């Protein structure tokens, strides 16, 4: 496949991934309606995904065992972060949960600067300021202190921080293959969801009537196979073919689709201040992934202009 066709295919996969994840809250809420609420729905979904990906991991077991331990731990941590994100949909409003997760680039930049001492370009500092301003605007829209107010909001915030830690670890270590990474991602999510199911409010949930089990099982299998298995394998492959900025911007389709679908299907509307805060968060995300020229590149550009 030539490079142009590869780029087009990768772009389509990233757009499709952002689109379907914008609707991810629907099966999570459907399982809750069927009696599998709290974190149990996420546990069921991710367990199905792990089982779907197990043959892939077994086939690539030699490569998996030879992978860098920090990279493997980072992938599993990413899955744990996504599990918190998934569970949050049962404890908060969809749009707010998504937007809080999409603050992860801000945390990534702060970790890179203050933990690892990496240089932070000015554009990234502007992105941090916009992201934090958006966070404060969203959470303080009702005239209260700008802090998360629901379990879901706290989980979404924690998931974004966990995701930023995971991606920072992956940047520093050799890449893991797409199939193995997706398996570890789902396995990390399953373990996290099972732990959270025991400690969160609604831990007694997780049992549904015998008549509803076929539907609940079907939803869990389809969601695990489509969202957590197929889309993740595709996204990991596509991300390697595209510029990170392009991938990040295309994935933001999830925010728009999730917010609109929740407003239309669940009646979850945002106030003007919350919309303003959300716009600031999105602007922060765009600036965060925007390519930044190094000092050497800027000097070269000036010399060419002369």
C-alpha cells in the first residue's frame, strides 16, 4: 500500500474511532439500565475485550514477553485510566466526563516539565492556561468552588491524569505491538473495573434478572469487541502512520459527538458557562498537539527567507 493510501486509511480509522467513542456512553448506560450498574458494566465489557484479544496476545507471546516492562506497565495504566473514564459515565454527565478526560494533554505537559525537566514551549504554556481556565469555568459554572462535585467527575479527572502518565511512559520507551498493546490495555482496564466495582457506591449491583442476561451479555460482547478490541488495535496502528497533531485533533470528534448525542438522547444539556469552559478545554487540546518548531528549525526558516 502506497503512503498516500496508508495516510487516508489511517485518517479514516482515527475519525471512526473518535466517532464511535462519542457514543460509548450508550452501551455503558444500557447495561446499567439492565441491572449491571456501577463499575460492573465496564468490568463486563473489558473482560469480553480481554478474552477477544487473548488469542492475539498468545500468538505474539514471545514479542510480548520481550517488550520493555515500563512500556507494558504504561499500556496497562492507560487501560486503567480508560476504565475510570468508562465507569464515570454512570456517575456524571456525559459531556463533562468527556471534557475532563480531554484535559489530559495539560497534565502531560506539566508532568514533562516538572517531573522530567523537559523544556516547555510557550505555545504549550498557553495551552495549559486555557485548559485550567476551562476546567475552572466548567466546574464553577453554578457559582460554587471549581472542583469536581460528583463521583463521575472525580473519576474523569483521575482518568485524564492517569492517561497522561501512561502516554508519558510510552513516549520514553520502545513501542509495543498493536495487538499485544490492545490486550494489555483491556486487561488493565478489567482489573481496575473489578476493583472499583467492589468499592464504589452501587457495589451491590452487577446481578440482573435471568431474562435480561442474553441482552446484557450481547451488549457487553459487542461493546468489548468493537470499542475496546477492534477500535483500539486500529487506533494504535493508525497513530503510528500519522503526525501526532493530526491524530489528536481528529480524535476530538469524540467530544462533539458525545456532547450532542447526550443532549439529544439523554437530555443532558450544558449551561452557557459550561459550554464556554468546554470550548477553552478543546482550544487547549488543539494547541497542545499543534506542532512546535525547535529553535534550530526557526533559525533555518529565517535563513531561507533571507
